[in-house]
C-alpha cells in the first residue's frame, strides 16, 4: 500500500525578536491602521499581529488602548488642523480651524470618542489651542474674552460634530417634513451659519474693546486654563 506523502507543516507567522519593538513602532503601526481603516478599527490583537508580536508584548510600551488612541489621535490631528487662511484675517482663520476640527471628528469616530471622554491636552491639541488664542488676541480680545471665545467655538464644534455623527446613522425617512427640516440642522451649511453667529458676537466684543482702549494690566495669554 502506498501512502500519500504528508504536506509539510506550515510554519507559524514570523515573530519579531523579543524586545525589538518600541512605543514609536506601535504608534506608527496604529496610525497606519487608522489611516487605512479608521481609528475605531484599531484593536490590540490586530495591532500585535501586524507587528509580529503577542498582544501582551504591547503592554510593555502602552498602558492600555486609550493610551494608544490618545497618541494616534494626536498624530492624526497634527496633520490636519492648521488653517491655510492668513492669521491676520481672524474670522476666516477661526472658521477654517473650526471646520477642520469638525471634519476630523466626524471622519474619525475614535477621535470624537476621545474628545467627548476627556479634555484633550496632547501636543497637537495644545498647539492648536495656543494658535487660536493668539489669533483671537490679535483680533482685539483681552485674555478673559479670548478664553471665553475659544471655549464657545471649541465646544460648539465638538458638540456639532457629535450630533452630526450620531444623526448620520439615523437619517430621517418617509414624508415627515419636520424631521427633514430638523435633520438640516446637522449639515455643513448649518455649521457655518452657527459659527457666523458666534463670530459676530466675538467681533462685537473685539470692536468694543478696541474703541475703549486697552485695560491696564491685562494681556492676552497663550492659552486658556482648561484643556481642549
């Protein structure tokens, strides 16, 4: 009797040598995964497989998935937040800065989750915050009003993005005209209109301060006291 020759056993996936991966390697792989599939698709098991290591090996370099997501979101934000508008045109600059953050949060659900869960004080977020405070200061606002204006625009942007992302999963159907009109409140046009109202109020404060002259002993600081 002739027995068929057994197929050679498949070798397991190549493993990276122990101790050869770094936190930078993990973050870079996670950013690639987020860029290709969205940050919400990142998992420790999938990331470990892409690096050729066991999942537990990643925990030598990161505390948990939230720790990793914070850095991934920071890397992605750093690539997209800077407006092309000139800072001297403060309204155009703020509109573009807010629109870029809104687009980022809607397109990256994991980033929206991070922004809703806690104040974001990562390097890119702080750099963006400082830049916005500087632009608002050059528009004529003192420190306190610049902080208030930043907070108003920032929270409006995050809140709008959260509502827009949620409503995108539940588009109104049927013949309900009221539902369709309410759905229009989460469109790009509505975001721009709401921002126009906010900036109108900010502009009035700036003009009033310029007409009154600088208050003694007050200056515009680089950032507000609260995180982004």
